[in-house]
């Protein structure tokens, strides 16, 4: 049973939940928080123009909210961290050991299991998330607890409805960030080690004299 705070459109298959959601709102307007979800996405949109196409049976969803419904202290440039970490907290409450690599990649142990993209217009904020519930290939992992898409979405949207402050989310994310230092992230189209990165209060990182926001 889905949480009443979010209207859910379930699709058996779609090229991209993110594209479908934006086209749906362009045609029908926006009257309430809306999510499009599927377990079979064929042309998913990933960060930096990449694709995130997972095995049938995994979870893909995109949702739209009014920007004014977000925490007042949230730096919009770091919204992907916020939405990702709230899902991390949700999965943790359901028994998972998932953690978040800066800025928007879900990991179990040392394997990526999913990621987040965000975009905005003048009024709405869009967030798309892909999460491996099943093993995809050797290079990637999957969620370490068996959960239905319905349970994940219901609990996640209930957690989002609490409108947890950025200050609280960031204080917890700082702990996870220490794990990120053993990995690389893409900065200006190059893979850069996060070993010496300094995490700033607005969610950006400082690499030497360069300040980098997630912008995803």
C-alpha cells in the first residue's frame, strides 16, 4: 500500500521514468507530488548523460515535488545528496548496510548498486533513482536485504514527508563521506580521487583550490 502523500504511476516497462514523468507533467500539468515507477527500464538517464539500464526486476523511479516543499535550508545544488541520503536512511531502517558515496551513488560494501539524478525548473524539483534489487553483473552489486519496491517507496516517501532539515541530513552524511575518500568521482569529465577532498557544509567538496558541487 503506497503512502497517500505521493501519487504513484506504475508502469510495466518504460524507456525512462524521468523522461516519462516530465512529459506527463508537460501534458497534464502538476497538481500533486507525483512518482513514476517501473521494474523494467530500457533507456534510463544517468548522471553526465550516461544511461542506467538495469536488469528487469530492479527498481527505477522518478518523482516531482514543488521546490517550496523542500527544507528551507537545503542548498539546491546538493539536492541529489539530500534525496539520496534520505533513501539511504530508509533502507538502513529496513535492515540494509547501504552507504552513500559522494555525491549520489549507493554502495553496498565496495560495489555500486544505484544512483540518483536531479533537475529543476522554476517551480518543480525532479529526482530520479535507480536501485539494483537483483544482481546485474560482476562490476555492480545489489541491495543486501530482500525488499519489495512497494515497501521501499512507501517508506521512502513517508521519510521525505517529514521534511528533515539539511543540517540534520548533512551531519549524518559527513560520517558516510569518510568512506568516499577511498574512491574516485568524476569531476570535469575526469575520474579524481576523493582521498584529499574536504566536504563543505553546503555539500560541495574542495579539491585543492577547486570547489565542486554535485550538480546531479
